[in-house]
C-alpha cells in the first residue's frame, strides 16, 4: 500500500459500496442504531448519572476533606452521600408527588363533564353579551368539545395502558434489574476512577493524534464539560425551584390542581427559552375550565414568580449562565428541535453555546493578532531614520 493513488481509489470504492448498500438496504441500516442503542443504554445511562452526580460528589468531597485527611475514604463517603440523596429524591417523588398527581388527574377526568357544560354556558353568555346570536355557535362548541374529549380519551387510554406495561415490566424484571445494576456499577466506577480514566484518555489522545489537533480536542472537551455542567445544573435547579415555589403559592392561594400544575411547570421549565410559558399556557387553559378569573390570577402569579426566580434566585443558586445571547438560544432550540425532536430541543442550547464560545475565542484571537500586526507596522513607520554624521573635510595647510 505504498501507492497513495491506489489507497485513495480503494477508499472511494469502499465509500461508494457502503453508500449503495445503505440506500438499497435501508431497512437493515435503520434497524442498527436502535439495536446498538439498546445494548449501550445501561452504559449511556451510567454516564448521564455520573455526569449529574459529579458536582455534588466534588462538593461533598471538598467539605469532608476538611475533616477526613484520607483521600480514598473521603471520596468514597462523598460518592455514597451523593447516591443516598439521589435515591432519596427518586423515592420521595414516587411516594409523595406521583399519588397526588394521579389524584389530580382523576379529579380532572371526573369533573370533565361539568367543565364542558360550564364552557358552553360561557360561550353562550359571551354571544348574548356582544350580540353574536346570529352566529351558529354549534360547530365551534362541537369542535371544542371534541378536542377536550379527545384529550381526555387519550389520557384515559394512556393510564389504562399503564397496567399492561407494568405487567410486561414485571415479566422482564430480571432484565430490568440487570440493566439497573449495570447502570449503577458504570456510574459508580466513573465517579470513583474519573481521574485515572481522564489520564488514560489523554494519553491515548496524544499518542495517536497530532499534538496540535490533540490540544484542540482537549480544549473543546474541557469547554464542553464546563458548559454542559452549567446547563444541566442550571436547568434542573431552575425547574425544581420554580415547581416547588409554584406548588407552595398555589396551596396558599387555594388554586385547583396544585400538584398537577406545579409538576407540569417544573417539567416544561426544562425546555429552554419557552418551556415555562408552554407550561403556563397549558395550566391557564386547565384552570380556565374551573374559573376564568382564577386562571387569570394564576397567570399573573406565575409571571411574578418567574421574574423573581429568574432575576433573584437563579443567579444566586446557579451562578453565571452558559453565556449565550437570546437570539442564539432561540436558534439552537428551533434547529435542534427540527433536526432531532425533543432531544434536539434539550441539547441544542449547550451545543450552540460550545460553537458560539469556540467561534468567539477564535475571532478574538485573530482580531488581537491583527491589532498587534497593525501596532507593529505603525511603530516601524514612525521610527525615525538614523542619519549618519557627515565628516567635515579638513583643509590641509
């Protein structure tokens, strides 16, 4: 293979063959990613859990380091405390939030007929008030009723299908437990040996990749870890605080479906830029079926709460944001969602932040280089020309 032209021809032929196979047997190629993803899912979940618990583990390790001098014991205790808190949150959600959430859903479904009748009365009242009696409102009411009934039917079908799913999960309990155990083992090993893994990865990178490219990859990796860390912590913290404060306020003011709406607000708050507004709009429509005035009051309360949380609590708890201007946040959400769906919506902002930071750093570097060249050029042009002294000829006497 000393002939470079032959190498290039073989590469082109292999690429064309692979492309033709991918096109002609697209059904086989389409089935490969889900299968690979299914096999790697425990490892991917372990990486995600380790990434989420890394910051709490570092914090606990720092606090315990002031008391315990043995680094291995300190790190082991920090990992154990992080997992205890992680499991406590999951158990707390299933014990306290899920039952109340199901109760709120059941109450809403039981009251759906009353809400539909109230909505019809409201529409007829508006028609009489503004002299719209000549307009046939039956199609509009029929469409509204159809939408509400379809939503409630879908919700009921989903809840009804939970039982077969639970049965299927129970029958596959051994496989599920095996995946859970693998996920926990992978995440614990990643947290416990992250220094060794990072050192090995760096060593392999600088061994097989040219130094200049390896330094650039290392820079991008450090930047990505920093941005993704801030993003995950920021979004989760904001969602939990916003959902918790929403629940407390709704309980104080006596709004209906407090747990259901607060959970909805917390989940949609994970969506960048427009998440809280989506949750607020759905919650407004839900409360409007009970009382339009109380729905309006809730919307005002949510607006005030969100402003307070964004401008006061979020900077204190999370610190500096990922540093992406608003227009690029929208761009990342729209493009990511259009290409990769919900996963693209969630990851579009941090990916866009990485690209923005890299481009900004490169632009600033080149701008400084140009400024330096201009300054040096100006200094050379302004440098005075040294004149050699002229020797006077002496007249011999």
